[in-house]
C-alpha cells in the first residue's frame, strides 16, 4: 500500500540530530502516480524550488492519522517554510492528483510511542526530491530524483 509516489523536501540526517530508520523528509505531496509525481517535481524544479529552507517547531507531536486506511502512525515536529514558497507549491499542486501536505511536518519515527525532544538544527535547508513511497515499510522508501 504505502503512499504511492510523491515529492519530498529531503533533509540531511546530521541536521536533524536524531538517528532514524528512513530518509528524513518533509512531505510536500503524496499518493500520486509516478507520472504525476514526476511532472509536479519537474514543475517545482523549473520554478526554482530545488532547495527549500524549513524551520522546525517544538514540542514533539504524535501526529493525528490523516487516512482511515493508514497503518502507520508517526511522531515528529511541525515545520514551516517561507509563506511564498509554501503558497507556490500548494498552488502548483492543484494541477495534480494526490494529497498536498496541508500541515507540513517532519516524521522521525513511525510508531505510536512518542519520542524525545528535538536536538537538531532549528533552520534546515532541504532538497526537493521525487520519492518512491510505495512500500508499507518506511525503511524501504527511496529517492528517485
């Protein structure tokens, strides 16, 4: 099942100050076909959104489960980015089938048990990437571009 294909802001593991079993990322959009995810990724690239600065917000959160059929629960932190960047990404997402991340967040672990306080950087630069998130196992998710 997983989350099909999507577009992420991928973070450097050393920046988040926490060892995790999957690629550290902020989801921009998920539950997309490969073709639509690739097109959305390319549109963001063409419009200058290859790198995005995000701010990590505390406290730690056990995220509400957004999908009825979702088997994964997660804890982590809400994030923000420049409002103009977020608005541009949201506006462009309307041309594609999938789920745009209305409340951007950084999931550090997929479990129902909440983790520890954030020890990483408060401001992080991430890279916009195309992701294969088709597996139910987050450690099998991969970056395609």
